[in-house]
C-alpha cells in the first residue's frame, strides 16, 4: 500500500527574475511524496499561470488521483488519469524516483543512461537596461558560463543585444522572447541576431500565431517553447521550427518527455532541455534527457537564495554530477 503526500514550498530568489510577461521574486512549487514499503519518492512541479495553472488548481488536480495512486496505479496509467501539465509532472517524477530508490539505482541507471561528469547549462540574463544586461552577461562569463540565455521583450532589442555581444564577444548566445514579438519586423530582428552570432531564437511569436512562421525564411534556428508541450504538438511545428524546448512541467513528467524527445528527433527537430524556476529536485528528474539535448537550460535553482537539500552541485554554467 502506498501513501501520497502533497504540499507547497516557496523559495525566495536572490535577485528578481524578469521576463517579457513579468517579474518574479520567488519560486513557488508543489511537491509530491509517494511512500511504499518504507521507501519514499519525491517529485516537484512549478504551476505556471501562462498555462492556466495555480498552486491551488494543481494541488486540486493531484488530489483527484490520490486514491488510484495509493491503490498502486502505475506511471503508464497516470498518463490517462491526468492531462499533461504541472500536476502530472510532480506525480510522474515521484513515481520514477520511487521506482529508482526501490531498485537501489540512480534514475539514470534505471533508464540505462550514462550521464557525463558535468552538464553545461545556459545561465539566464533577465530583462533590464542594455547596460544592466551587458554587465550581468559579463559577470556570468567571468564566473565561467559559456552559454547565455538572453531574455527579451519587444523593446530596445538592438541596444540590448549589441551591448551584450560587446560585453561577451566569445559567449554562445541564445535569445528567448517568450511570445512577446509580432510578425511585423521579425525578419529584420532575426537578421540582427544572426549578424551578432546568436545561436538560436526561442518562441518569438505567441503560440496562437505560429502560422506566421510557416515557411518563414530565417537565418538562425527557431525553437518552440510555449508551442510545444507533448508529442501531439509536433505535427503543428513542422516548417515553422527547427528545435523544441522540452520541459517536464509542460510534458506532464519524464515519461512523456522521453517519448517527446525520441519523436522530435525522429522528425528532424533538435532538442533543448529547459526548466521553470525550481529546486534541484526538479532538475534531477530531467537530467537523463540532457544527453539528447543540443542546449540545456537548467539554471532554475541557481536563482534561489537557498536550494533544497540535497542540492545538485552547480557552478556558473555547469552541473557537476
């Protein structure tokens, strides 16, 4: 017999995290613990308002499946009990963690995945003035980050990007507009980014306007984030995107994320592995996918004033395993 425990945690950030849709000062997560025969597995999710989620709605969703889970429902059956999203993610990852701990193996070992000694991760430069963003990029570079993710809205794009590139001429840059741009002027913005050596542009347009990208000629890869949740999303991304950003909170857990990564790569998409603002608990569940990703963007816990224990071993720009 299993027991399921669900609770909320709030983790203050050491500095504000600013993207096109607002500023955050804390990471609010929902944690699920599933205990069986004295062994406990844990999973974490970050409810995201962009997808109609709140802590309350996610916890309510989880409570609807506690009874079948305590009766022994499997990860496979969970995929039909709940839709993709944060609630299913916390439960799915808790079940994976429980299975690994009962087997006496790390999660990567359970999946027969050999992880490297370290995973390079992007470090995020959040939105500010051109001078602030250039300074943040330079500090991250000096601390060892070699891949920087630049958050942008629809203002001061040229000024910000020129200042950042001047500050870190050798850094690999990826840009995330978080749906804040429009089709008007997109070609010129893409050319600007390409001229500055940007490696990839993430989700420039609102997901509902993806048709504007149909056969759009662009000089750098474009990655789908808000437009890609599960394998069902892939059919609508062809001829629009070259890459997909896989986040466990969107896929509804590691189970679907593994299948999405396989299907995306079979269909010719490159993979980026992303995260929300979260603790090391959430990143640990995603790490087996890192070996399949061109870019890993797993710096969520580095924004926390204090991480969960036991925490992953982060340095600036890398996770040491």
